[in-house]
C-alpha cells in the first residue's frame, strides 16, 4: 500500500472511492468545497493498483481557545473491497502523524467511538467542546499538551454548513 498527497489527477479516483463507500458523492463534494475555500489542510490518497482510500483534514476554529490549533478529520473512505484490511487505519495514523508535524494541537472526528478510540480519540475531551455535531459520536484527540486544554465553541469550515 502506498500513500501520497492528493493530486488534481486523482479526482476521478476519489469520486469512485466515495461513490463505492457511501453510495453517493456528497463526501467527495465536501472535499472539493473544502479545497476551493482554502480550508483543506491535508488530503491523502492510499493506493494499491489504483486509488483505494482517502482521508481529509480541514480547518477548525476554537472560538474560546484561539491558542489551540485545531482540525477536523472528515471525510474518510475506503472502497468496500479493501475495507477491513488496514487501509483506513493506515490513512488515519499517517494523517495524524502529519497533522502533529504541522503543529496542530487537536483533531475532532464524528464517527464510531469503537473504531476511532483505537487511535486515541475520546468522547471525554470532545464533551468540553460545543459544536454542531455534539453527541456520542463526536470525539477529540489532543496531539499536544495545548490540545488537552481545548474547550468552548468550535466553528467548522464553511463547507460543512453546506452539507445536504
């Protein structure tokens, strides 16, 4: 399995990944809007013989803790034929490593706690934050000591408000 930064030539492959994984292109459109708005921080594609998985990280704004540099992990997709083979874990682990290297303090994700908990995400830290996605599936991961101090209101990139 190889991993690389998303390139413009990858777009058709990314659409195929999201269509296969979710049966729709809303998530692919989200990535496109994040990119167009300048809010896409990291976009990684996993390859076997072809593109098989994708992950995106975008800007978050912590209104009550502006000293915390935060990002959101979303979306993440792996084509069904390659699910349960470690592709998603590979994308998450590499993405988190790169976000930490970029100086980010906090990552939020909306997803299955049993899955994301394996990577250190926690609902406990997320409960100190106020987002549009509050609830049992919102999780946070501190990438630094500063991230552990996160609290208050969080604003997601504009593209998330446009999700249908």
